């Protein structure tokens, strides 16, 4: 009888025991197949040099490929939206009444720290992922799938026991967390209206209640310089050009890693959609487009472009990211 009772206790303890990494991965694979829609509210913190920027992120997803990611920086009164629907991938800047249309397979081509199914994909793709279990969470450390993943090679993904996301930390080679996403509200199987992913409807909604002067271009252009010091690139010329409805500055860097950086600020104008060539890339603070010899992005009412025959795509991305850091001339 005692032997029988002991065996029963052992059986119960085993049944209530921790799940293995393989068990959790299989559960995530099933979750991925059953995922039809969700709404998520999150906070994203970007560490840029000695400064940090915090964004409120609202993410909507409806299977198979509808996305709406709204990024807001309350302190700077900035907002930007990534939208994917049947017409393509759009990046909306409501304050400027401007949208960019990308010929892109985003978000499939790279890791996206704020997209739940992207995190699952990263976990499933990394056969060497590290796994630990805490009292209330599962924690995975995986490789990232960023285009420039040598700069952000690893991430820590924390999930609740019901597999809903808790947080993500994207780390540099020294394991410093440069991007942190904290998930505050997650609702699976969310319901959407027919026009929730419509570009014009979202632009109009985003502009309601927006301050009249937000990003209007009335303020003069503040020139920014890349904090990244590339060996073989030296600033040799700076030109200021007055435009009919704004201003432009052209910075020329000469050397083996030569490139030109153009910054342009124009007043808000009638609604416009620009077709952008290149792959959509998430810079953290904004969305850009990178091609073989150029890169474009907009931030805080300013349009930027890097043109170079000597920089790789990864180098252009790193230069672009550093333009938002503390100015170094």
C-alpha cells in the first residue's frame, strides 16, 4: 500500500512537472498555426548612445497579412504608422499628410521585436536557442534575423505560461539591451472592422485631434551629423539650399567610404503617396528604405537620404541610425 501511494505521488509530481524546451516549442508551433488575429499595446524603449527614447506601440494583426503598427512618441508629439493591406506596405506620417508605399514582403524578411508571430518564428528558426523556465515565465534567448544582425545578434524573449508575450530585449554583441519591448495588453482573436486596415481611413483618423502645427515645417531645419565615425569617411563639404517651400542641407563625406547625406524639411502639403524603391528596414525610431546604393527615411518632419557607391547596405543602416544620436560634426 505504501509502495502504491509512493508511486502515485511520483506520478502526480511528474505530471505537474516543468515542460521541456521541446514541449514549449511544439506548443508555440501550434499557437502559430492557430493565430488568426490580435491587438497588442506595448512600450518600446530605444537606447541611443547615452539617451533613450520611449514609444507607445499599438499593433493590430489579422491573418493572413494585414498589419497596422502605430508608433507614438508622446514627449515629442510624433507618430508614424506601418500599414500592410491588399494594396501593399505603407508608412504613414500623419503630421505631414504623407505616405510612402513599399514594394516589400515586410514583415516576413526580418525580425520584428513587437510582432508576436515574428518572435515565434525567431524561436522556431534557431535550433540552438537557449531555454530557461522561471516561476511564471518561459525565457528564450535566440539569434535575430535583422539585415544587420552583427550589430544586434541576440534577443531575450520572455513569454507567460499561456505563451502570450511579456517582453523582448534585443542586444548588441556586448549583451547591452538596445531595444526593449514590454507588452502591456494582449488580446488574441480580436475583431476588426472592414476598413481598419485602409490607408486613407487610418491617415484621417490619425490626424484627428493632432496639433495644427505638428511637423508643419514652420521651424527651421536643424542639421544633424552622423555620430558613427566610419574609417575612410571625412566631412569635406556642407551646402545649404533654400527651397520654395522649405530648405535642404547636403553633407559630403569623402574617402574610401564616401557618401552624401541630404536633409530636407518642407512645409506640410496636400496628401501624397510616394513609391519607394528598396527594402523596408526598421531603424527603431522610424522606418526607412534601403537599396544597393541609397537609403531614405523621414523623422521629425525631415526627409533624409544617403547616397553612396562605397557603403554596404549594413553600413548605410548604421549611419542612418547614428544620425539620430547626439550630433557629432
